[in-house]
């Protein structure tokens, strides 16, 4: 898996985050996608056409997201199609639908990595954030099933007003389950179909700085945190109005939604249907937001040595935890 991912990075291949449906069985406080009453699911044939076009235009990384992508009945066939085309495939899920059978299917289709939303170690708080009963039990079982299948698994901890004061306890809890932690920066998105926000996502600069400093401290102390140190430090630089790196959203990293509308990123509007995209993009050197799933991958395009170091460390951690 890591060999494939490194090869795609060193080949300078682009990234697309593909939301294959807007249905979800959670109602997270930091997300508004589930509020969309016009429910959509991308069908296999439409996904295949889009992926073929993307692959022909030097895209090599596919993050499948939603909504909850496992609610799309074609999700496994979409992964098979993407793998045959040469994509490295990452699945983002809330984990509530993963059991032994689903984990086995994910292994069988060759998914490269599964990221599970994990927002708190306390049962009641986690349920309050996600508005989903028994979510802690379901997510713990999902991690167990994925580890059994030897699938690379990590958790996504989205910082919010509900969990900002419990970072270390939650990271320790997750690591003890045999999973790594990747932190998502709270972001408010209003101009695309990928709606994020709500009161839980609003942070003052000082609140966010304190949270990032805590994550940096934990990483230095040996906790299994995926985010690279350069990215975390650059979040602080951004908040101090002195970012060292710019985001490559709209140049190397893009967003495709359930309507097959292609956006420069999840933050910027003005989409074009995938059939009409000409892929003639200029490097805009954007510093408008802190959307982690765009800014952090941008660091790898800025620094190929960082790619090698990052994947070596994560391979080592993966071996350690399995």
C-alpha cells in the first residue's frame, strides 16, 4: 500500500476528494450535509466515467467521502474501478456500518486506508456530537474489525467546542484501541455543497492556537498522531498571519460532489460539471482557510523529502500497532 501511495506522490499526481453521496446516518454538530433534503447518490457508471477522465489528467489519489459513503450501494464497485485505474484509494467514514463482513469486503477491494471519525472518548459526549446512539461501541468495533483485516486505519478527530478540552484523553483512548489520530481543523464552509460549520466549529484564534499547541506537545511526547509537524506549526503561522506554505487547492487538490460538480476545493464555489472540466489550472497560492484535508496534502507537494519521511513513519507505526 505505502509503495503505491509514495509512487503516486513522487509522480506528482493530483488529489480528488469525491463525495459519492450526501446521505448520512449521523447528524454531527460540525456538519450540515445531512440537512440537505435533496438526497443524491453517485451511480457506478457515472463514477467510472468521472474517474477515467480524472486518471487521464494525472489524478492518482482518491479520497471517497460523503455523507456516509458506505450508504452508497455502489461504493465497493467504485473502489474496485478506482484501483484498476491505478488510484490510491482512501475511504472516510463514520465507522458505524463497519462490521466483520464490511471490513472483509474493504480488504477484498484493496482500499489503501480507512479514516474513521472519532470525536470523543466519553460515550455521552460522542453521542451528543454525532447525534447517533451507541456510536462509541460501533466505532470501537469498526477499528477492531479493520485491524483484524490488516487494513491501515486511522481516526479523524475534528476539533470542536465539545472536545477541545479533552484532547489528550481522547488521543490516549484511541491509541490504546490500536489506531492513529489525525486532527481536522474546525472550518466553516458555506460556498460549496460540502457544508461545514455550526456553533461547535467556531473558534477564536487563541482557542485554536491552544489546541494546536496541545497537539504538538502530545506528538512530541510520543502519541501516535498522523498530522505532520510542519503542518501543525504552519497552522500557528497562519493564525499569526505569517503562513510559510500556501494551499494547493484548485491546483493539485480538488473536490467532486454527488452532483458530479467539480470544485477547486471544498471551500471555494464556482463549480463546473465534471464533463465540462478542461483541467487547465493555474497555481493560485491560496491562503484563505485552514481546511486540513487540502492544506496538509499541499505540504507533501511542496516537499518530496517530507513524503518519504511521513510514509516511513506511518509504515513503522502501522507495523507497531498491528
